[in-house]
C-alpha cells in the first residue's frame, strides 16, 4: 500500500520489537501488529489485523503528508 497508493505521501518506519525494544517502549507498542499514525495530528493507533486494506485506507485520512510507524 505504501509503495503503490501512498507512494511519496508517507514515511513508514518498521520497528522490530525484539531487536529494538527501546523504540517499542518509546512508542508504547505492547501488542503487534500496531500501526501508529503520527501525522496529521491527532496521533492514531490501529492494533490487530491490518489485512482489510480498504477499511484501513479509508481510516488513514493522511492528506498530503503523513508518517506511519508499524
């Protein structure tokens, strides 16, 4: 999705909670998968199955620029 529909509109950071536990704590990730949308504000979190891309894309509402943490 980030490389097709949202290409050039988002920055996606993937955090491996086992290799980067400090980042997981910093972003308060306690369950995986967790998608955190930092911009535009307010910060939003989606936890659990991210397979339904149609519903997820409608909920993202990223506007022109956004930042995702997965």
